[in-house]
C-alpha cells in the first residue's frame, strides 16, 4: 500500500455552486471525516487536473455522484469527463457513485468502461442493474447498493435540539414534493397525486395541514427539519422511476409535447411520447427525507413499498395503498393518533439511534 499505513484516496466531484447544500456537503466530505484514509478532493466543475496531483501515489479514486450526476446537463458532463481523462492510471482501483439511474444511463455505462471503474455504488435495486447497465461487463465490474443519503452524526444532534425547542406539533399533516417529470413514468406522478388526494380529504375533516408541491414553498437547510418538527404526520412515497430513458430522448419528447400541449395529462403525454415504456423499470428507493423524518420523530404515512429494506409497515410507518383506496381509513388512524408514539419511537431507535444509516457506517 502506498502512502504508509493510511491509503491515499482521491475524491473527484463536479460542483458549480457555492455554498453547498447541507445534504451534499455531508455526503461529499464524509470520506474525509470518517474514512481511515488520507483524502484529497478535486472539483472538476471549476478546474482541470493539476500536474502536481499525479505525483501523489494514490491507492484509489472515487468519482462522486456530484460529477456523474452532471449527465442531466450533457455538455457539462462532457466537459468534466474530458478533464477527468488526465486521471487515467492515477490509481490501481477506481469507484463510481451514481444516483438517479433512470435517465442518460448510457453515458454512465460508457464512463464505467472508459475509466475502467472497478466498483459501482448504485442506489438502484440489484434486480435492475443489468437493465440499467446492459453493456457493462458485469463479470468485471462489481455493483454495490447504497442509500441515496444518510445521516451525519452532527446533523442528528442538531435535529434533536430543533425537536426539543419546538415542543408541541401544531400541524397534523405536512408534505413537500416536486412535480416529477412525466418521462420518469407513473411512479414519478405519485408525489403530486398524494398532495391532490390528501389536501382536500384532510380539509374536509378540519385537519391542520401544510401540503404543497410548489417550488416556492421549498424548505432549505435546517428549515426542513423545523418543518418536520412541527408536523405530527408526514406523507410520502419511495423515490424512483418506472421508465428507463438511456439517452434522454423520452424526456426531450415529453418537453416538446408539453410545449405544444400545455396542461396535457400524463396519459396523453404517455400515448404521444413513450407508449408501452412505463413499467419496464422498477427503480424504487428510500428517500433521504424518510430517514430525516425518523430523526425528527415525525410519524410517516407512506405508499406501500420496500423502502430499501430500511422501513417496515406497521412497525415504522402507516401504510397507504398505491391506489390510495384506503385514504379514509388512514386519516381515521391519524386523527385517532394512537399509533404515532409507538411508530416514531421504533423508527428513531432502529434507523437513527442504531447508527446503521449514518455516513460513518456508509464509509466504513
């Protein structure tokens, strides 16, 4: 091993904004904070590979998802990949972290092969890896499943303070989500369906709610934790998509169609842009928001799913059927408010206090 007892690791990322969002910062710098390595960082979003870097005997290079995620802006990814080519051969092992594996995935397969990536850390279920990466040599490349996000120990301490300061929870139901792209499939539309169903149903019962899918109502930083701490219940669903768009062509088709047909329904967009594609991908994963709700001891009402094996219905959350057919029964349970204490304590114990889903555990 080079570099003495501690291996040298290069973390390559690609960010164009500053300051960093807390969730990105915690993920990116978790290697420096928790790894038993000497970590170096290189931001290809703002600079080329400096010549002096090649004089360091690296043991491994990690391509962070803030770089691989730039494929959402293909020209930006192309520029960063061109810069990254100067890193060829800089370390005997290379790793890639990839998220949002439903769109522009062909560019990731090409990246894995060109940069001879040894290990891919994916948020997709193992059953979907060959579907998403059909041209990758799965005999050579090892795939590992990670969650989209984890908790930082310092963040947990901060959340505990926010919850203690809040005290009583004036809101019965809270929800924030963004309207998913139609090209993500019917699962991406579920977030808006939840808001459209719960807002009027809860209002009819006189429940106190704060439900929105407007970007103007987004909470940033610790304001998100303060919002959760004000809510007795939060609704949600797994992240993910049910359409695979390897080259981004379906996204462009849908955007053009919507430009000509503003207000078109998902069914109309599907028929015109990607008939028969919905359901060919089963990309489902727990969201960082679900783990954060466990930390704020906010009771979750979630659409039935696997939640990456982390959360279990009846033990950590109240289950809502995918067709929302049991919404009235769920609202009855929320108003009775008899399960909340038991569910939130179990979720905090198993997900937060256990330390199983911290950045320390991810890095180790």
